[in-house]
């Protein structure tokens, strides 16, 4: 009984300590992009037209080595918002939710709301809008995502007659790409951007600090975008990746059958994707990135137009990477660099002099986002978070940081260090003990595309022992 009566007093004292005075807190605009890999103008060596993400990077800090915790939508987002590492029992699938997998966690949005923020979720933020929905000041908002009629079948990958047959199929047989002769707002992300602009105008009139989380659905499959974004790449010769083959000596566990893509109409159920279709998929992905980039531009413009940019932290992340044919893989769902790495850009107005237009090679994990935003907002993070603040990197982009990034997918646990990516795959024995059944090791100094698995070579045994020890000491349980 004594504990119950004392708790509200303690809680009240705690809140009075951690919450800065009203008016001192910066706003936070979070932009989440579904399935965005680090192939963008600002990340270099890309044909992708992404002027708006590029200008955000030019005014903020671009993280060149930021990693998701789980390369699948819901699990990545639940881990990010809870600030907790995934484990074999927590944040496993795309359907993961915090209130089921980690019910004791206070979500980032819940915590900011308690600290006096007006919190809003638009579009795709957590996989289920109902997950910890009490952390949003108003019900999470999602657009109507019905799409216009396809007026322009994508040619060049199969016979026109087959396309017409596919167009008549039911929704679950739809094609993996489509072009619409339509305005941006005819599709979901255009509606998300328009709603975000409306909210920013409303929030500008309020004294309350806001945490506005804006989640775009593209470039997630299907690669459907208005025609003008396809036209950006109309003349571009699209090549298949240089490493359109599995890595040398990679275990079978590393390569999946990209079932997510094979569910679509016209995609073969097994075997390689026909080259013409592969090229169209790459072009379609590019079109969707440019479409989303244009929507992001509208949101950034609204922030400027309302005079909020100088008091608003902007953070952009993709929930995980994507394979566009590398190693013959498509989609995410693996522990290669292409699936684990994702864009991360942070623009902190008070760190302009140290970070504006800079890049960093500090290894960052997406569980670091929660304590970073608390730090930037002047709020002490809750106990029990697994990540650490990236503010030292905003203050000095050469900051060494923690020096590793750990993640997992299904039976694979993976660690990235400055030089290495190491993955070990486990299987449960009849005794219940986990046994390592396969390993991968890539030397990023010599093999940044991860084309040769070194794990079975005896000369790397001591490096593997060290990486395995570090991985198992730090991974989520
Ligand atoms: Ca995703």
C-alpha cells in the first residue's frame, strides 16, 4: 500500500525533472520511407532523381552507415519506436507490434506525448495504427489507398496480350508495377503529403511543440507511380547489378526466394526473374523513389513556409534496405548489407555549424533514434533503452560512436563493424540448445559488395571468434 501511495509523488517529481520548460523544446518532424535503400542522389553514384532528400541531406547530417534492426517492416519499426533490440521472441515478423512483443516498453511517441509534445502519426509509421495508439494525441491517420485505373500498362517485359490478361485479374494477382496518368494525390503518398502540409499549418499556430511522424508507403511494392516519375527514367539504360550472382561460398540460409515479389501477377514462382522484368522492376523502384521524394519536398516546403525550420528537428529514415537483384536477390529479408543498411539523415538546427551538409561513417543503429530524439528535445530518455544517443556524432561527425551495429532476421544474427559484416545462423537442437549451422563473413575493405564469403577459410577463424563473441555479448535477448 505504501508503494502505491508513494508512486504518484515519485512520478510527478520525475516529470518535473525531465521536462524542460514549455517553449524551450524543438518540434520534431520524422519522415519514414518504406523500403528505401541508400541509392539516392545524396548517397552518390545513382541515377535516382531525389532532389528533396538531397537538399535535406545538404542541410543536415547524412549517416553513411546506419542500420535497421530487422529487415522487415513491422519488426524494424517496432524496434525503432520501442528503442529495444529484437530477439528470437521479439520483433520477428513484418506484423510485429510493441504492445504484444514488448508491452512494458514506453514507445517514443508515448514518451514524447507525456513530455508535453503534441504527437501525430500520418501514413505508415507503426505497422498497426492501433499499436500503442494512446501515444498519439489524435488517432493515427492513414489515407484511402485505392488507386486509379491503370491507363498505361508497362510494356517491355512480357507480351502485351499477357499484360492485358493480368490487368483483368483480381487484386491479389496484380502486377508488381504500374504507371498512372494521374496527379500525385491520386495515390496514397500524395494524400499523406497533403495531410502533413495541413497539419504543419495547424501546428504552426500552436504554442505546443509537435512530434509529427509522416510515413510514406512507397517505394514498397507494388512499384506504382504516376507516369511523370516513370518518364524520368524513360531513356535511362537500366543495367542489372554487377553482382547478379550469389556470393561465392555463401550458405543456403543466406539466399531466399523473395516470396514477397513472387506473389504478384506475372512473376515466375521459382527461378530467376526474367531480365526484361528485372530491368522494369529497377526502373519502377526508381520511379517510386522519385515520387516519394517529390512528396517529401512538399512537407519540407511547408515547414519552411510556416517559419518552423529553425526550431524543428527533421529526421528521415528508411525502415530497411532493398535488394534490386544483387546476389540474385529481390526485396529485403536477409542480412546482407543491402537489406540491413538504410538511409538516415538528421537535421538539428542547433547543430548546424557542426553537421550541416556533412556525412559520417559512425556506425548507427535504428535503436539509437529514440535516445537521440530525447537528447535533442532536452528530455532524459527512459531507462531500459538499448541504443545510445547520436548527438555526439551531430556535434562531431568524426565521433567513433559505439563501433558496431547488430541486427537479425529469422535465424540469422548479424554484426557490422568498421571493416566486417559477420552473420551466424542458428538452429534449435532437440535439447533446446541453439547450434550455429552456418556463417558468413565479408571484408568491406576489400569486398564492399559482399561477393565472397570468407567464413569457411581457416585464416579468418580468429576474426570470426572475436566477432561472434561481440555479437553474442550485445545482441537482444
Ligand atoms: Ca518496409
